[in-house]
């Protein structure tokens, strides 16, 4: 039950992550839950994908490989980076990107692959990562429907360079709006934090000026973090039932 915590937070006036503790606390809990070293909370799944694609270098004129079967946000984010989504067809048995069709879609403009774990089904990440490694591509997992889903004993979202989650109200872990980026590379996660906070310094992003890198505001609010933390046990129970079924 989040109600008491929310009332208390409202009365303190510390409504944003900069002067309140709840968003950072949620990030710790979510990283632990997913088995990632770090988590950055964001305003939404879309903004999580915007942060991840930006910090991994997706830029104007790039091509990004993606499944033709996902929510529109996956494509919108690629277009917002002035890049081109390139479809790699799905496997009709799984509804997921068919890794054997990745290589034929790679050109000298391809910079990243966004595998989408649609309906929580796990993409064959070993094959995706092998193709990415061979061609020096970044891998951003769209895990916006894949909270606590697993691939070979690891949680989805932890298998590529970065993983992105959504906590929109229609999702299994809802907070009205919300999202997260998870990753294991400190430098990339520091850049993600800085980028999502207007390009301000953060740990390895040093204070060479007040705003050392180009950034944006993609921050999660305190109220979202409290709503999410009130569901950490429920989501694990539900995921257990789903996996069993
Ligand atoms: C929900 C969803 C998103 C976007 O998340 P929002 O929180 O709605 O911005 C992206 N990709 C997939 C596959 C989704 O289901």
C-alpha cells in the first residue's frame, strides 16, 4: 500500500528525484530484482529507449534493426534519433525477431539492434549478440513487456548493452507512467544519468562545466517510485504464476 508514503512525500514538498530519496531507492530495488548492476529510472518506457539509444550512439543517418512486430514507441524512438528502422522479419513460431535474418539486413550504416521481447517472450539473445559482436553493433533490449522474463537463467533486459522497461498503466508493473534503463557498464550508466538530467555532471561525467554533455529531462517523479515500490512483491508472485502456467 503506497498511500501513507505518498501522503508523507506530498507534505515534505520533495516531489522530484533531485531532493527526494524514493527514486534512488526504487533504482536500487529494481536493479536487484532484475539482476543488473545499475538501474536508471525514467519518466516512461519511451524515454528509457530514448536515453539508451542516445548514449549508445544511435545518430542521424544510422540504420537500426528491429522487429516489425512491436509497439509504435520502438519505431518512434529510432525516428526521433533521425535514424531509420530496418525490419528483420519475425519467426512465425515465436513472434520474435529471427536472428538468422539479421546479417542480410546489415549495411555500413547499421549501428544498433533493438530486439523486442514481445509479450514477455525471450528473444534468442545468444544469436542476436553474436551477430552484433561480429558487426560491431550495439544491442538495446526493448523489455517494455518483459518484467522478470528469463533467457537461460538471466533476466531479460540484462543480456544486451542496455535494457529498457515500461511502467505505463497498462503494463504488468504499472505506475501511471514510468520506465527504466538497466545496465552493467558504469560509464554508460553514468552517461545515461547525466543525459536524462539535462547533461549535468554525474560521477564519470566530470564537471568540466555546469552542463558537460548534451542532455534532456527524462526524470522519474517521486510518486511514481513509491507506487512501483509498493508492488515489488506482487510482481514477483505474478511472474512466478505466469512462468508456471
Ligand atoms: C509500452 C511499450 C513501450 C513504451 O513504453 P511507454 O512507457 O508507454 O512509453 C515500448 N515498447 C514496447 C514493446 C512497449 O510495450
